[in-house]
C-alpha cells in the first residue's frame, strides 16, 4: 500500500472525516508520521454555511492540519480542474516534507480526477459561458436540463438538475466543443498516481438512520438561523452553495411555504437520495479500493490498521 497518499471516500454521513482524523492521529502517535487532511468535498471548499455542509469541528481542525477547507467565498466558483490543481500542490508539498496526505471527501469527480487524471477539455471562453448562463435564466432549470439531456443523456444520469454549476458546465462543454462531457471524461483517463483508497459503505438502513440523526443535530446546532443570516447577507444568492443538500428546503421553511417538520422530512429524503447516488458511484467507480462496510468510527480505523499491519 502507498503510505504517502491515502484516499478516504464514501457517501454523506458515513464518517469519512472521523476516519481521516483517527487515521492521521494513529500515524502521528503510533508511527511518528505526520499527516494532513485534504478536502475533497465541493461544498466544504466554501467558508460559509458550515453547519449545513458538515464542516469539520474546531476540535478536529486543531487536532490535525486540514487543507482546502473554507478557501472560497460564496460567490466564487470552482471546478474539478481548479480543485485538482490545488490538491496536487498540497500533495507535492507534503511529499517534500515527508508527510502523508489524506484525501477526504464525497465528491466523486474530484477523487476520480486525482487518481485517474482528467481529459484535456478545451477552455470555454468566458463570453460563451456568460451566454449559456443567460440562457439558463431565460428558460429555467427544468427546460435547460431537458436541453442538456438532448446533448448529453449519459451525463444527465449522474447529475441532479438542481446542481446548477455542474449542469451549466456539462452544457457549456457539449455545446461549445460539439462533444458531450461524458465522452470527454472517458478519453485519456489512465491512472496517474497510486494511493491507498478506502471507501466507506455502511448498510443502507443504518446510513439512512445516521442521515436523519445528522439532520436533527444540524437543527439543534442552529442551521436554520445560519441559512437565515446567509440569505440576509447574500440576497438573491444564485451561487454554488445553493446545491448544498438542505439549502432549498430551509429557504422554503423561512418563506413559510412548508412547516419545520416538512422541512426536516424533505431534507431527509433528499439526503437519502444523495447518499444512494454516492454509494452507487463509489461502488462502481472505485472497485480497486478497500471497501469498509461500516461507519468511519474508531472500529473502522482499527480494522484498517490491523489489515495494514498484517
């Protein structure tokens, strides 16, 4: 197993952050190897809505260095290529310092890009991107998604129409290059780096319970007030954080369109859907990874350590 690069992936609420932290602490305390955790979750790149996006706690951040968390403001946009460039710089720095890099997150396209590389998609001119954005606003997300289906039906099977940033990207690529993004992604993606990859895939029923428990804890932690304060500071916000699970549902509650119970139920339903899609993606796309059918607790970390020792 590669010792200087470890990837920890899995669906939401599977305990990736806990496992990454436990493993980093084990490497430091038992082996004298320093490790840092590098974020591979698209919404945790942002420095707002930390409760909603399950941002690492202050204690976690103090215990082990965390990189690429909270580095973007809400109106900034990112991309797979932009994240990959930042992640590779962090990995190179850690390697030079003889430290271990632990990549942790649930954004599958980020992890795939890191392990397999990304296709050489031509740069899309800004004026063309602006034109596509205007079209999106003119026709609305539902009709726009139908237009994307006509251009790239395969990629649409992996997208949520509410994930505006990725939907726009797929449309931009397909319409500008004349070739679907799904086709670009299949070309020239040969493994470019070795890593010890771990995928957490807890049983579906237990994961669903954990998702609901997380939502209840978020409510107790003040996520409603967090989103209320956010929309007051960013009126008519239309940036990447709108895609965060729970954002639209809480906005509906704040607008008195639904009750708090309905809000929780809708967030729970959407979270379960998201976790299911993530689980399917990781199971199908990371077949060479070590699969742990457990949450990222100390038990899972012990299992990993035991097998590594054997």
